[in-house]
C-alpha cells in the first residue's frame, strides 16, 4: 500500500518463499511494505474461499486481486461481484 506496486514472489536463500513489493525488490525503496510468507497467503486464501486445499484455478476464477495494506493487512477483491473482504 505504500507505493502501489505489485508484489513479486521471492525465494530466500533459506528456501522460504515470500512475496515482496516489486519496488522494494528492484530499487530498495518502499521499506515499510511487509514481506509475506507464501504459506500464510495460501492459508488466508483457503480460509477466505472455504477451500480445504489450495486450488489455483479456483482462486483465479474467483479473485481479481489480493491487496496488501498498511501493517500487512490483506484484502481480497473478487471478480464478477461487488464483494470485498478485508482481514
């Protein structure tokens, strides 16, 4: 939410996969944007969509965007509906 850039999937040296602001990755700016573990995003998406296991096709069909707000809040913007959910 700091700069409005998309997040990028990054694999740390430890093997952990996280998502980070593209400006933070490429330019070192946007220092207030949180890194979010992919496993946490998957869990939140599964909870939001009522899935027992992650199904990327189902997610693509339903969600338009996952938005990261200040302090790491996550919002889901749905396709085809006006529904907007914030966690």
